[in-house]
C-alpha cells in the first residue's frame, strides 16, 4: 500500500509523513497528492488570522470542542510565525490544544514559516488537501496577521475569521491595513476584558464605510471569550451561515474555480521552468546570459524570448 492509500484507510502516521514530504517539496509528495485529489473537496477550510496573542489558538481550541460536539472531525494547521526550530508559538499551541491531543478525530500540525511566501502557501494548501482527503470536515489554518502571508492564506480558506481583542487600539487599527476586505467574520476575542463595546463599535463603523449590495455577504462582528467559553456556539453558527451564503449565492463555485486556476497555472509554470532548466538551457548559459544582461549587451526581454523560441526549434 502506498502513503495515499494508508491515509484513505485512516492512518494518522501516513498523514504526518506525507505532510513532511510536502514541506520538503519531495517529488514523491506529488504522486501521492495526485491520488488524493479525487477524495478532496468536502472540508470547510477556515482561516484564522490576527495579531500575536489575541487568542487565535485558544479560540480554535474552543471552536474545535464545539464542532466535536456536533460530530465533526477537525484538522488544525498552525503556521508558526516566529521560530524555525523549537518555537514558542508551537509549544504554546501544543499546551493549549492538548486537551484535544487524545481525540483521534482531531489532527493538529504546526508548520514552519521558513521559505518563500509561495512555498508556505503551497505547503499549507497541500496540507489542507491531505486533511480533507483524510476525512476532516473542518480545517482551521492559523496565521499571524502579518500582511501578505495572510492574503495568501485567505485564498485557501472558504471562510476567513479575523480575530482581534479589546483595548489594543493598534490591533483594531491594523485590521484596516488590508485584511478588512478579505475578512468574512470579525471576532473580538477576550470579550471578558474592558473595552469590548468600543472595539465592536469601531469595527461596525469601519464595515459601514463599505456598501454591501443586497445579496452580498456583509462581514459580521462577533464577541467571544475563549477563557470563559462564551460566544463560541454563536460563532460556529455565524461560520455556518457564511457557508450557507457561499452555497446559495454560488460564490463557492467561483472561489473553487479560482483556486483551481491559480494552482494549475502555478504548476504549469513550475513544470515549464523545470523543463527549460533541465533540457533547454546549456551548462553555464544561465549565468552567462545574466552577465550579458548586466553588461547591457542584451536586454532581459529579448533574452527570455530567444530562450522560449528555442524550445520549439529544438
Ligand atoms: N482574558 C482572556 N485571555 C485570553 C482569552 N483567549 C486567550 N487568552 C489568553 O491570551 C494569551 C494568548 O492566547 P493564544 O491563544 O496563544 O493567542 P494566539 O493569538 O494564538 O497567539 P500567537 O499564536 O502567539 O499569535 C494566552 O495567555 C491566553 O490564555 C480570552 O478570551 N480572555
Ligand atoms: Mg497561536
């Protein structure tokens, strides 16, 4: 039996193994992912982003417990924002989520954030696919709200939660800087501490600056306390409403089509580049061409055109 078959048979170790192969960009992972493809497409992938320490992991822990009560199987992918080796966030997450570690219907994986942005986005997307094929109904992806990485993750998720907390004006302000357009549900976590109402008012005001045409999803503002376990069932309801909206409006089809298009085009680009580097370009030629470009003996546009033309003439 190969890894993919083991995964489809419910083998957790095989899941962990394949994720590692994906992270290492191993050619074997491609073979296994292609087998899994036809078994994917059932999971609701939920992105959870927000400033460090606002309670994303705690919240995911509570949401997971709620989904388990509903009989849903849950996968969690945490993108470790800071440390490449041991990692405070990683250890913290493990401790906070450990109540779920013994539950076999929950799978938790922390991923390093080293490597290129595209690399992280790709291994996260592939890991979500593996968990989907493994039978997880709900897959959380936790990222620290730090700009571009989150925008990439937002494209993987069907529903994006933007988490903030009261009292930290900076956090709420930071939301303005780009993620506002992509968030589907804004969560004010730590609603047990003062300043919750102000944060709520502020968010509502900001959302009201945008007009949402009838029939379009208007982002919701929810209040939770992961510590007191309040607002969690309501948040699950809001996430469910968003999924119903996606289905009813047909937006889910558009999202999935766009995702498939981006993935396919990236693979084509990758394969063509690989082919050129392995079969068309001669040893040392790449460096030589770069040298000529720097010396202005040739311009990069013509050099690229010449190279591509050679593929067809050879
Ligand atoms: N008062 C209060 N504290 C909370 C709540 N949720 C989380 N915390 C605390 O906030 C701290 C950070 O929580 P985490 O869940 O690790 O936050 P995070 O956003 O995942 O943090 P990073 O992954 O490091 O970005 C911990 O000390 C939690 O106990 C809450 O609802 N109320
Ligand atoms: Mg965390």
